[in-house]
C-alpha cells in the first residue's frame, strides 16, 4: 500500500485535512499522536519504562502519565528528550506498521506531526506538508488553545521551521485561505495518490 505521511506545524490544519480525506473520500488515516497516547496508557510497558527512566513523579495519583511534569523533565535537555524518544519511537513505528499492514485500500495517510523533527520518513512513501504561514498558525493556536502570543511563539520555535518541513515535501497543501477552498486541492491530491498507488501495482 502507498503510505502518505501527512505533516505540518502546530495549527497548520493537519486534523482538518486528514478528517476531510477520511470522511469525504474514505481514505484510512492513522495518527501517530494517537498511537503515542495509547502507548502510555496505564498498564502499557512504555509507561512503566518512562516511570523507571524519569521517576514516579511523572505519574499522577491514578497512575496516568502526567504530561506537564514529564515535559518539564524532558524539554530541559536534549538527553531526556532522546531517552523518551528511545522508549516511544520504536513502539510507534511498530504499531503504525501493524496498522498499515491490516488495511485494505489503495493508499493511506499516516499523520506524523513531528515528521521533520523525528526522521520517521522511512515509514512513508510520500510526504504531504500542510503549509500555513507562521503568523496564521499563531493566530489559530491562540484562538483554539486559549494561550497567549508568547506561549504560541515558544511552541513554534521548538518545532522545525516552515522551510525545514517544506524541504521534505513531495506534495504541499496550502491551507491559508477559506476552509471551503480546501476541497478542490484535496480532491486533486486524492486523484494523484490513487494514480501513484495504481502505478505501483503495474
Ligand atoms: P495541532 O498540530 O495542534 O494538532 P493541526 O495541524 O491538527 O493542529 P487543526 O486542529 O486542523 O491543526 O487546525 C487548527 C485550528 O485552526 C482549528 O481550530 C481549525 O478549525 C482551524 N483552521 C484550520 N484550517 C483553517 C483555515 N483554512 N481557516 C480557518 N481556520 C482554520
């Protein structure tokens, strides 16, 4: 199956776009962020490894991952971040591969928000970048997440830049106009991916 990796910065519109592919065009969507969340549910081996590595204070009193505490530990230094990635990324890759293998469709979308940061490109055949100017990303996340501009800028600064993401793109979907205007370019991309998927079978 052709695997299209869908990425984009925070607030670029990945969810809006992947929902459109899924609900209007019937394309299967696998989201690596959701896989990551499942992997750290109570009882999962990855959660036990995180608690061993970063201390039991990363868990709340019900045994769930306390993301804020973990983030404090992990983002203070590169080493912590790498240790967390070493626990999660091989598992995310394995689950994503299993789920892709279980699908029956010409192509699927694999949503990898941090594709440019994590180098998970080996999971995908194509990279589709949802592209939005930074000023627009900031406006959207302030409106959606009720954070202030400084916080929004800090999150953007911690992510790959727009140019770094675009450098990985096979296809780019511009999402900085009216939402209703996405339908046509998405339909074009759908036809393009169906054609590529059919060519692989020849
Ligand atoms: P995150 O990385 O934070 O998960 P995302 O890339 O999945 O974000 P969305 O959640 O799809 O982004 O979009 C961010 C916000 O911007 C949402 O509230 C969405 O409704 C809005 N939005 C997305 N595209 C547009 C657009 N073209 N015009 C106006 N609002 C938009």
